[in-house]
C-alpha cells in the first residue's frame, strides 16, 4: 500500500508529509538552541566581567584574532545556502548535471567550514582555552560544537543524495525533488543558527 501525501499536498496543512515533518523537527531545534542562547544571555548579564578571566587570562584577545576566520565561515555558509537552493531549482528544471554541480558545491562549502573550525578549535585548545577555562569557553564550545554536529549530520545527508540516493530520480523524480527541498530547509536552519552565533560569540564581547 502506497503511503499518501509523499508528493501530493495534505488538505489540512497544504504540505506534503516530509515537509510537515521537517517543520516540526525544526521547531524542536529552535527550542534547543533557544534554551542555549537564553542560558548565554543569563550567564552573561549576571557576570561581573565578560568574558571571564580564567587561569590563562582573558580570552578576548584570542577572540579578536579569530574574527576573520569566523567571518570567512559566515560567507561560506551563506554561499552554501545559495547553492543548496540552486540544486533544488536545477531539479525543478530537470537538469541533473546542474543539480550535482550545485549540491557538490554545497558539500565542499560545508567541509571547508569544518576545516576552518578545526584550526580555530586547535588554536584555542593549544593556548589553554578549553571548556573548563571559564563560563564563556564552556558556552562557546557547547554552542559551536552542537552547531558543528548539525553541519556533520547535514553533510552525511547531502552526500547520500549526491551519491546512492540519487537513484530515486530515475523512478520518482518529483518525490526526490521534494526530499531535496526538505534537506534544504534543514540546511538553511543550520546556516541561520550560525548567523546568530557569529555576532553573539565573536562580535558582541
């Protein structure tokens, strides 16, 4: 028996099932990150000095030095959102080669983001600024680490639809296009979270 509303829209919501599902999932993600951002605000407003000064001194000079890296990563993620949309548009135009080009670019951008983040983490840890250093660093690693896990999860899904998952295009092209739209919504959310993390953690200290 075929599951209904995989392609056609539901009468009650005007959405097909997977799109409704991703919006519900993203709502839970908003609550997750919303709670962490709220914790950051409460801890910051209650601290006499921010960022706190830990065993290895203030993290502020180190933060100022990593702003260019974070700015570069912001540009990279915005670009990846554009290429994600273009991959979906390419499917709407039934151009599979362009789809692969744009989706491949999205994956490369995501990997580049993680490479930059790796060097940023390595530098901070080498200087002694680990989560145990102070409240700010604990929040920094929690927020950026959770965001990084979402990036990794997104890469796995994108890689699947770039590789073996693309076989669905031959049998159910419309359903495949819908799946890419749903993945795109997740990816835009991950990018949007970074848009809030960037000024919060790097610019407003």
